[in-house]
């Protein structure tokens, strides 16, 4: 059995970040990373479409935590210790400059996730962190002050262990055996599958400011809405899926949503349409796109309102006006299933947050066992927030381990 000072399980973002910071803060410690695959940092590689969405340009802890459906309360203290500004400084000190995009997401100036991967690999080598690939962990046991870790390629012992494996059911089972409570994972970041004539054949259309409600619940969100080949996506849907992860899983991803495409009340919309009936009397409704909606979407909603492409505004009757107002402000769609958002599969679930000391990210159940990243029951909306949780937890854990 090989003896180490610190074993980091998981060669992803949180694992590398923690291992590097431990070794840098205490060069006397022998630190190894055990990674089950043949190459680590796979999530870093695909994040942001291969550009790596490192963090988000939100610099107030109280505002930053609002992007975490699970972990909002617990992360407030940690974000006062290490957050966005610290992340930017950490990378800049190591030659990686970040840039802010219009929506607040932050990427390396190179626009390549390889820049982040190379930074981690160089820093690991510089601080003599050993990375062992193809080492799948089979068991973790604690005997006295030592952890014994069995892997597919040998056994290791260590006084301190940091687990940063993300959403890994096998590791959750091992943690359960050690006495932790695991909240079973459900998908947290996904798009809605919808088959409906109103969005059929118009993939790529974006409505900029839409309100989305899940009928029969208190769940709602607003923002851009993207029509896709399989249904609906974009921030309004993704954020709703994150905050509604548990509720929507209970419904087996079959539910109804109501869309308000123009964020006006039905009554106000109807009044506007009545005015348009007078002002545009001789024009056809189909060709008179209103409310800054995309033309193709307007066409679909008009045709769903009991009229055809030749119907003129002057000829609209009361029921047609009400039907169009209803399609614009309270259109109901049936959701039947979900799709993973790109390659960035995120889950709600993991180690119960009550069992983690968020001042150190040490387990409250097992001394000298630390947990960082999505192995605990923390997840975020899209936009760099999951990585910020990883950097924060890994840094604080590393600081405590290195003492």
C-alpha cells in the first residue's frame, strides 16, 4: 500500500484546483490525484461549447448565491472567502486572462478550454502533484487516523482525503457506507420536449422576453426562449428546470406550461389588438407582425387563432381577437420528457448539505474527509456558476488541508 499525505479522488475541475492549491500552500505535503478515466478534466474540455465557461461576472455574494437552486444559503459564507474576483485573480496570476461576455459569462481570452486544461497540468507539474489516471476507486475505509483506498490499480493510504468526483453514483455509495446521507440525484439542467404545431418547423426562433409557468405549481421564470427541433430551451427554460428539478422529476417530466410571449395581461393585449383592428384594418393579420415577436412565431400563433393567411384585421370577430390574445399571453403547451442541455449534464443530489462544514468543506461525519464540487448537493443554473462552486469549495478545502 502506497502512503500519501493527501489523496484527491477525482481529476476534474474541483480535484485539480484543490490539489494544486494544497501543494502550493504546503510544499511539504505529498499530494496525488486518483482519476478513473484515461484523461481528466473532461467537463472542463466540453464546457461552454469547448471554450470553458470559467465563472460568471457577478461580484456580490448575496447576488451570486441566487443562481444555486440547492446551496443558496450554504454558499453565502464560502463566497465571502473565495468567489468570482478571486477566481479571476487566480487564473491571471498563472497567465490565463479571462474576458466577460455580454451575458456575464466569463471565458479565457483564447476561447479555448485547452488553455484552462494546460494551466492545470502545468501547475500540477510545477507543484509536484502526482496524477494517476485509470485508477477507479473501489472502496474507501477508515482505520484509526488513516484512510485506506482500494483502486483498480493498487491501494493507497492517507491521513487526509478530498473527494471531488462530481455526480458519481459509485462514490456516493462509498460515502453512504462511511455514514453519509445521500440525496438521490435527479437531472437539474435540461430542455423541455414538446411536440406542437405552434412550434413545429421553426427551430432556431428566439423570443427575447417570455414568461414561463409550470401549471399546478409555483414554478415560473422569465427570459429568452429558444424553439428547437425537440421543443423549448434557452435561459428561461434551463433556469426553470434547475429550480424545479425535484418537482418535475416527481411528475416524470410530463406537465403543462403556460407561455406569455409578450409579458402583457390578457386584457391589455386584447385592448391593443382591438386598436390594431382599427389602425390596420385593410392589412392581413398574418403579415402584420406585432409585439416585436419573431415573424415565424407570429405566423404560427396567428394560424392557431382560428384564422388563415388572408384574414384581414377589419374582419376579425370577437372570438378570433380573444383567441389571438390567449395565444400571445397564456399559450399552454404539453411537455413530454426532457433532453440533456448540450454535454453539460448537471444533477441535483449528493451528500446532504447538513453533513458538511462550509467553513472548511470538511465532512461533519468523518474527520479529515473533505468534499468539494457537485459531489455534495449543490447545483446551479447555466452560466459558469457550477464551476464557481467548484473553485470555491476546492480552494477552501485546500486551505484547511494545507494547514
